[in-house]
C-alpha cells in the first residue's frame, strides 16, 4: 500500500489481525485500545506494526515521499476477502446493496466510484504535539504496537 505525504487511510478495523512492514518513507500509525487509551507512533523503513483484530486504527504518510508498506493478515481468508470496516467501506457496501434491492439511480453509482479509502490531507504536527492533543500521558497506551527493527543493534561477525 502507498500513501502520499499527508494522505491517510481512514480509521478502520479488520476481522483479522494486521501485520505490516514499512518498505520506504515514513508514516504515523494510530490505534484505539478497547480501554480508551490511544497508541500513536511514527514508523520508518524496516519498522513493523501489529494491530489486533477489531482494534480501530489509521495510517498517515509523512515527510516528502509519504510511505509504502506491505501488510498482511494472520487469517488466510482475510487475504482473499479483504474484510475491514470503515465509514467509506460501509457506504460502498450500502450503495451496492441498495442497487441490487431497489431502483437505484445511475448518478449515485458514479458518486460511489469517487469515494476512496485514502484521503489527501496536510502533514500532521509533530508526534509529541499529536500525543499532547489527544490527552497526553494519561490516555497514551501502555502497549507498544510498533517494532523498530532497523534501529536494532546488529551482531558483529
């Protein structure tokens, strides 16, 4: 998946766990825990993230180049059906359902084609400012959902 600088994948969740690895660029990942706490972190090339099934999350491209990442799911069926829930996805499914069950106008079909899951936006503030804006330390997650693989010390030969 590719996100341009500032663009984001809207808040959504899946019926299966999500794993991802950053291929290049930078992104900000945000996740909402069931207990109301929020996880926010920036990821770069080689970094990984894990989002449990049912946990709402979003991803935003950062820097000049945005971000490119490869994501997958633990459940094999998820890869075949791409099951996720988001406002945009719900609207697209609703339109398709209405089209099958009623006399749906063709103009509505055209508006659905323009409705995407990625949205352009301005670059966000710094990570520290975003964390402060959501409530600071009192609402930040104690669980780490990212893994900074590129920053790990490499063993010497």
